């Protein structure tokens, strides 16, 4: 982590700390509580990130570059909620953003960027949350103590006296002014129905996390960043000499070579196209992705573990050459698995699950490239985990901003033109609203019967009272693809968001037509 010099003035820093924490909490309560995912998630994440940068810069006079990178990834992920309209993707956006903000909080607290590894990432959220809660309690106590000094005591007493007086006078004025009366009635309704309580709890939770996170960063800057700690040494009883490593890795490499040689045509050929061999596309692809991908992942962990527990010896270079050969063989297994899924898509169509499987294989393949680069030196597991995490986050961000749902529709419609096979129920019911505009555009390319089924599927999926497709979204709930989906549906006479009511019998008829059932 880049070094910065502490530059903290207690009173000014405390004012900045409380102002930023309360502002971030109020913003979150205003635009994120009981709201649909949209641009609000990105706005709040950007505000929280700027607050953390502001506290760190105010205290230290600079911002570590690792902190900027992690916060930039968090903002890019959070703003994806305003692009993608897939509920599952929104859950991943929330989880990924939380982890990235937790990592940023720990970096701002003084932890070194090169300490980030698999364990660090897995525990980032609970550790950062616990620290923030403890620090928030400390800051509240500190604030109460400061309020008892001679200069602030009169202001506090004045505020405590003024608040009930203002409440009584406002209540009296409400009988003489309609605006005051409306505010009084709204407040009375909120209190009687306790609707304010969940929002207050949500706001308090954000306030605690913000105050604690900023407070930890401020205190770490004042105390100076902690020294870098070395990784705990591996006990000698768990060490592997170069002979054990050579035998283990060499045996696995030999097994893969034999496997590839004996089944070369099976692995890379189009075996299911050969009649009479008893191998179906489903079995071929399932074996390819399931068995080969798991084998590749386990072998990667084996290479890392053998290096982690290694006791260097005279044949260490030979061991590393064998490990590189093994990495190349694992790449071949991944290529075969990818090829199988591609054949399955060409035969049966494209789905999100198959695309995600291919994306996973691409990420694993890139991690293997990074592993091969590491093998020539001592493998830094934490550095490799950081690179894998960045690759995974990057792949997720690409999938969000690239409308892969629309791509799946285009590929399936093209396959339909060639084969006459299409599953409209999957495309309309299982894909997210991201795919809706492309589905509407595809209707003229379908024959009348298939176009009727697709229209029925769209009506079954989106007609009626759907909160996620309502037309009266608040500005901070804006979502690009959700808006485009609603507009596309209107062009084919499908009204969403409860406009026109909901006809259950009509929806059931549309579902039967969609699935091709009598």
C-alpha cells in the first residue's frame, strides 16, 4: 500500500467524520430503502466511496492506489444494477459490491494491499462489519463526551429545550394551515402504523457502518498504517520435498497424457454426430463440463498446494517444468469442455446457464495462465487469488453491461432459421427482461404459429400487476433495460405494471399456448 503521512486535526476530523457518515446514511435511507434496484445502488455506492476517499485524504493527505482501484470496481459493479434487469444478477451485484466495499474498508484501515488473498476476500465482509460496529460505538461515546465540554453544553441544552417547544407550536399551527395539517396527519399515520420504523432501522444500520468504517480509517491514519506482516510459516511436518512433488505432479501429468491420447477423437471430435455410437449430445456435454472442469479446478489447487508446502531441493527446476506441463494439459481439458458445450449449443440452442459455464471456463483458463507465470518463482497464493478475483469481477461486470440475454435470443432465432427448433417458453419466461426488446424484434422473423406462441409467452410473463415493470418508477429506481423492455412490450400491445388490471384466466390460456399444451 502506498505510504501517506498522517495529518489529522481532532475536532475538524470529527466534524468531517460525522457529517459524511450521516449524509451517506440519509442518502441510503432516501433512495435505497424499499426501492427497486436501479441507479440508486450506484449513486449510494459512489457516495459511500467518495466519503471513504474524503476521510482518507483529509487524514493522510493522499489516497492509496489500491483503495482507488477497489472502490472503482465497487462503483462499476453497483451501477450495473441500473443496466441489467435480471433479479439474479441484482443479487450478485449486491454481494459483490458488499465484498468490494469491505475490502476497501480494510485497506483504508491500514491493511496492506498485498495481504489480500482468498481468506481475506472470504472474511472481508464480516471482519469489516464487526470492526465498523465496534468503532461506531466508540465514536458515539466519544461524541457524547465532547458534547459535555464547556462550549457545547449550552448548545445541547438549548436544542433539548427547543425541540419540544417547536413540536407544541407546530401542532398548534397545524390547526390554522393546511400544509402544516397535512404534515401532522402524515406524521400521525406513520407513527400509528409504525411504517417509519423499518426505514429508521435501515438508516441506523447504514449510519453505523458508515461511521464505523470512516472512523477506523481516520484512526488508522492518525496512528500510522500497521507494518506488513509476513505469512505464517508452514510447519515442517507438512513440507513436501522435490521428490514427493515430482512424483505427485508427474503422475497426474502422465494420467492426463494417457487420457488425452486414448480418447483424442472423443475429446475433440464431434462424437455425437456419429450414428450408432450410443453417445447423446446431452451426455457428451454433461461429461465434458462436469468431469473435465472439476478435474481442471482440482489440478490447479494441487499445483498451488504442492508449491505452498514445498521444501526446495536440487530437482526444484524439474518439478516446475513438470508443473508447467501439467498446466498445459489442464488447458487442453478446459478447451475440450468448452468445445463440448459449444456442440451442445449448436444442437439444442443457447441458454444463460451454458453461457455462464463457458465464461467460467474462460476465467479458469486465464487463471491458469497467471499460474503458469507464477510457477517460475515461488507461487504467491495471495497474489494469484487477487488476480483470480479481479478476473472474476471483470467477467461479471462484462456480462452485466453486455446484454447477453439479447445475444442468446439472437443466436436461438438464427438457429431456428436453420433448424426450425425454438423454445419460446425458455426465452420469454426464464430469461430476464433484458431479453424482451430483442424478443419483440424477433417476432417478424418467426412463422405465424411460432410468433403467436412467443407473443403468448410474453403476455404470460409480463402482463398484469408486476411491481418490477410498473410505469411509475421513482427517479432513483431508473433501470435502462427495464425501461426498454416496458417500451418494447407496449409496441405489441402488452401493458405492464398493473395498467388495465390482471386477467388470471387469460394468463392461464397464454401459458398453455406458450408451452404448447392443450
